């Protein structure tokens, strides 16, 4: 496990997660994304998932990235 912590993805994974979340939710649009998920699953997306995808996940990534940088470097 120490090998993955030292030489793993680390900050690059967090940065990619932030870019992916911002790109999908704020550039492509939450409405378009939810319409695509509804088309694939044939059911509406609940408010929990909309809030999680658009606000909670980016906030958690933005908070955890500086924490990771401080503890690793």
C-alpha cells in the first residue's frame, strides 16, 4: 500500500476528477447530463444525484486537494 501512496496517481487523480466534474456538470450542463442518464436508465434522475454531481462532489474534491498537497509534500 505504501508503494501506491508514494508512486500512485495522487494529485493528478484529484486534479482530473475536478476537471471532469466541472467539464461535465458546468460546461456540458447538468440538464443535458441528466437527460442522457434518463435516456440510458429510462427513469428520472433524483434531486440527490443532481446536487451530488453538481455541488457536493466538486466541493469535496476542492477541499481534499489542498489537504492532500499539504500532507504529501
